[in-house]
């Protein structure tokens, strides 16, 4: 077992909650519209993506090939981050991370509250996340970040691209963890900079602080359980795309609840990995989570 039972259940619970909240946020940015086809005189239903707040524009790409651009962007981002690691540019990484967290949280909050209030709240939380990191602040902000990301990318991805994205990211995850091991380097760099993209639970509770001094924490034997942001974000993107398709043939609320089958099975896949895994060993999680996504999707097709 990779972690204690308490930590394992905490990771699984917050993962599932993030998927549900992320789908709720995404749902606010996707609406359906009915119109009469002039050729057939039949009522046709189509998806209408809502504009993002603050005049943020989505990438203009074809839905069927969007996965290519997303993967290329991930590779470029990884290369840039590795350069920051090489030259120990912690402040640049913090600025980059702050902007990403601020923008995605502002988008997520804008789904439920006025834009000005959403921006102010996102700014305050992003500042606290960077400069006053606690276990609660780290994980609370991460819950909303991925909903903002999904709101940006789900409308430009179709089901084919979603499957291809799962496949390519799973292959990349295996290579990055088991072969090149640069994913491990990225995780350690983020921990050292006190800025981590993902969920993080220390085994020892100390006034809510989260690895104030990572190196010293390791020396003292303090264990930290982590779940990377990609392992949270990509299953959410897939589920969001499925929800978008379900909304064409179902009322929006029904499509939302049917989609929850996918996070359920992905959470089971995560639990399987955590129970199967060994302590102090890194695993590529995406192949397991992608399998959970596919099983959940097949269940939706078979049951509904």
C-alpha cells in the first residue's frame, strides 16, 4: 500500500470532489440551443460554448485535432520548466504558477459569482497559496483550478480528441516516470520551491503548514503524499467532453449526473493504484486513470 489508509481515502475523496466541482463549473460554460433545420424541418440541438470571462479567448483549433496542440503545449511547457529547474529560477516558476492559478480560479468562480468578486477572491487565494502555503490552502485552491482549465478546453475538444489525449498522455506519463524520469525531477522541484501543482497531504499535522522547508522535512522523515495536477485534470477533461455530448440527448442536469459515472470509476482506478503501489516509489498514474475513464464511458453507453 503506497500510503496509510487515512491518506489514501483523503486523496481519493478530494479527487472525486474536484471532478464533481470541475464538471459543475464546466457545465456553466456549456449551453445547448435548439433550432429548426431548414432542410429537414426537424428540431436540432447543438452545443453553444459560453464566452469566458475577462475577454479570455479559447484557442482556435479544430476539435478533432485539438489533442495535438494540447500535447505540443504540454511538451513546450515541460521544456520551459526544465530550463527553470536547470537555472534554479524559482521566482519565475512562482510567477508563472501564480498567473495560472489566478486565471483558472477566476474563471471557475465566475461560473457562480460576479466577475469582479471572482477575480478578487481568486487573487487573494492565489497569493495565499504561493506565500502562505498550508495543507488546507494548497488543496482548497487546487479543487477549483481544474474546473477553470476544463471550462477553457472542453468546448474545443470532441470525443475522438479526448480519447487520443488520454492515450498520448498515458504513454507520455509512462516514459516521463519510468524512462526519462523527468516527471520525478519536476515533482521534486515543485516541492522544493514550495509551489506544487496537485494535491498534497503531509502525514504529520503541524498547525496546517505544508512543507515549509521541504529539504528539512525530508531529513526529519516527514512523509508527504502527493497527486499530480495532470492526474486530476486529464480525467476531468475527458469527463467534461462526455458530458458535453450527453447534453445533446439529455436535459443538462441529467447529462451532468450521468457523467458522474466516469469520476466514480476513475476514483476506483486511483484507489486501486494507491492500494497496489509501494511506499516511496513513483508510478505513472494516467494509464490507470485513463482505464477508469474508458470503463466509465462504456458503462454510460451500456446503461443509458
